C-alpha cells in the first residue's frame, strides 16, 4: 500500500472513532455511564476484518446521529418555551 493510500485509510478510521468519543461524551454528560463505556469500546469492533462489521458500525453511527437529532429538537423546544431564540 502506498503512503498516500495508507494516510487515506487512517483518516477514514479516525472520523468514526472521533464520533464514538463524542457520543460517549454525550452519554456521560447525561449520567449514562454504561452507554458511554459502550461507545468508547465499540470502535474496537473495527479490528475485525469482515465486511459486515462496517455495516454494523454504520448502523451504530446512524443511531448516534438520531440521538443527537433528538437531543437538538428537545433543546430547541426548551428554548422556545423559555422565549429564547432557537
């Protein structure tokens, strides 16, 4: 593998791992330590070299996106109730 391809491969794995860290921080903030630990450990599944693992990880990331979207809508509602701009 050339050096350029190796850098691209490393970058492809950095973003999902950062997403897992952010999702773990979200769950840690709401005092759900079990889910936070799960989110921190889940990137280890990427060490398994199977095609279906990528599908599972994508489902995990989409689920995390839905959690963030739900939280954004909740916070928007709270701000509207308080009369603040959203």
